[in-house]
């Protein structure tokens, strides 16, 4: 995991869905998902203090308390519980947010804390990164990273000597990070965590124009960026256009692999990616996602077809925005 010196599984587990914004998930079901992931070889959980207002962190903390042998590296995030202005990204707030996450996760030192898609001005502030260095010095956190919306933000963060990792949207429908971000991260020794790997489920090939998402699911309420950055929902792609592209993508899946596994395999084999963090709401999803790590690399003809699909159907709507 970049400058942390720690090793993690190439397929991790994103846990936004265990906290909120994807419909209800019972605590027993959440624990079963975490257990299935660990049982399938996953050693990296990604969470945030804002997922369910701390519920996701608490679920992970309770699970790992009962599984101290699991060897899971836990990355959390901070910053989205406050108004999104640069003035809120200061050491006193970091200390308070950090105390809350440590209590939720039941640890003295957090493995990795990421700034959670803060305002662009934050990435250029020396004071912000001095404050993060202070958290490391005080052994509140072992390392810090950033979660970003844009490639420009990622490149600014990678240039910071203390940044261990960058989390960015990367999937077969969001290729821009391949141009500059992954090469820069490789050169700097910074880890890359690929999020929204299935384009909010589009790349599973399971949705249709008649699919109904719950009212508390961001795929209902954030399609146009009403609640947070539009790119977090279906990777910023128009839903109907995304369905058509997803149907083409599904036809490219090799024998023995689902479309979702194909998308994850594509991400895993991108040079510079540390871990990809698909979410899962069931044991089967967690197991199937983890199994993508063992699939053979996608052949050149499939990679070329994926690039052609992106260029024809996706590039114009997303490549210039993020």
C-alpha cells in the first residue's frame, strides 16, 4: 500500500454500502459480508466516518474485535461530516474526527486515514499536510492519503512527500487516470486505491431501464449530483447511455467470468493499482468479487475492445470532467 510499507490484497472491500446510501443492510448481514470477504482472502477494508454517520466503522470495529487474527488493513476517511470549506480542514477538527474514528474502530492507531474528497484548495495547503504529519507523529494514524474526484487533485496530492495513497474512481468506463495519475503514482511510490469499480453496478450488466432503486439509494437521489459529486453515481454517466454501454461490455466477458469480475480483473491488471474496492451486500457478491483476483489476465483483444467501447460511448461525457 504505497508508502505505508504494508501489503494488502489486490481486491479489497468497500464498505459504504454497509453504512448508508445503498438501502438497508442489517448488522448480521453486514458481518456475514465482512466474514465472507476475509474468508476469500481479502485483507483490505475501506470505510469512512460519514458512512451511516459512523455505522460502517463501528461494524468493522466490532467484527475485527472478534477476529484479531484476520490481518485486515483498514483505511478510513475524514472530512465529509463538516461543511465543505477549506477552513474546516484544520488540526483541531482533525483531532476530533480522528478520536471519533478510533473509538468507532476500537483502535489506538488507525492504519490509514484519507481526506475524503475535500475542496480543491485543500490539496494545495501546506498547513493541512502539516496537520496530517502531526497525527502521524502522535501515533494517532500510521499513514495518510487522499480520496479525490479529479485527476488534477490526484496529481497535486502525489507530489506531497507524506501522501501514502490516492483513492480515485477507476473502471472500464473511467479511463482518464491511466493517462497521468497511475504513471505519476508509480514513479512516486504512492498507492492507488480504485473505487467505484463497477460504475455503481452498471458494469455488472444486471440493470435495465425498469430497475427501481430504493429512495435512500444514491442511484436514485444523486444521478445529477444533487447530494454529492455526480461522478460517484454511475461514474457520472447518463443512466440509459450507461445501460447500452454495459450491455456491450458484458458481451466481452471471457468464459467463466461474470461482467463484474471482468471489470475487476481489468482494474487489477492496470500497472500501478494497489487494490480495488468493490462493495458487496451479500456473501455471494463478496466471494465473487474476491475471486476476480485469481482470474487470468484479460487478453489484448479484449482490452482493445474495451478501449474502443469507451472511446465510442463514454469518453465524450466523462473524460474532460474528472
